[in-house]
């Protein structure tokens, strides 16, 4: 006689077989609950947790978890989780990284509202190996009362090359030296597991993470995953770098 656990696991396989791109935990629970309404939802949670433990221990080898919360049949895994490189005549190289500086500056001000002013920067304006932010902005509010909040500096690093995500993260970390908040902007078509790893690192270091469509400079479809956490910069370096961009800084203050 089939046990309730066996019944649920059989349903898990049926659902996964129809999900070549995999399925998230919450969606998996929801679909099982819809397919097996007579089964208590707590039993479904317990069985899927048991199933997850079996996968992680290597006792189930036909299902993989390429990233947290995602389940996919092994037969689909290799077809889905590969670097997505366009083979069409249109190539990423035709759109430059610089093409996204202005759109992201506008996004910081008008949609994310992390800045009151933001400008493209990039290049080697800071004249050292630590790099220069692609976008820099300020956040300042006046007229609140007798005590005014300090002006905040926000920096952004944009990367169109999905093979340079770790490099981009390192650059974003270096910007915390002179910024109150830092945002890292990476392609949404990057490898899903890589995005999850970068997201975990950003959460640990207080860096904001934003995804975007690197194939459309007119509508990059910026999508925030994590908000940046405010920290105090080293004011020695902040003033040092501001002196190097005095002309540009006039637009920010």
C-alpha cells in the first residue's frame, strides 16, 4: 500500500517532469497542495524537506538543487544552467557598458529614490587601481528642521560581462571606502547560480544588487534584489576622490 510520503514524492517527480527550468520551493508546495488537496499542507512541507535532505546527502541523484530553493530534474539541468551566449547577429558588444550609465543614474533618482542627484562617471577619474564608480550620486534633504541630515554619497558599478561578476563585486566592495551606499548592477541573464552567490555576498557586505537587461539600452528593466545598507565612509578617501572630480561634483552638490 502506498504511504502518504510516497504519494507526495511521486507527485514531486510528476511536477518536476513538467518543469524543464525547475521550480521554486514555494511554488512546488503550492502545486502539490493543489494536486493533492486531501493531504495536510504540513505533511507536504515535511516530505519536501525530507526529499531535500536526501538530495543534499546524495541519496537522490536524479534531482539537483543548483541554488537555494530551486529543484530541477538532472536530465534538464545541463540544458538550463549554462551560460546564455547569444548566437544571433546581434551581440552584446554592440551595446557598450557606458550606454547604461545614464539610465541607471535616472533609475537611482526617479525609481529607487536613493539619490536626489546622480551622474555617469566611469573611466579612470580616480586615477588608481581601485577603480572609479560608473555612476555616482548624492542624497540630501534640506528644510527638515534645525538639524540637517548629512549628505550621502551613493556609488554604482555596472557590468555587462557575465564572466566578470566576481571582479565587479570586488570593485563594488572597494567603493564602500568612500561611499555611504553602493549598488552592483549585473545582467539578469547571467547564470542563475552565479546570481544567487553574488546576492548572498551582497547581503553579507551590505551592497545593493540590481539586475538589468543588457540587451536593451533603451529599456534596461532594472530590477532590485537587495537594498544597499548605509555605512560611514572613510572621509579622508571621500574628500580625496571628490577633489579629483571637482567639475563633475558641482552637479551633485
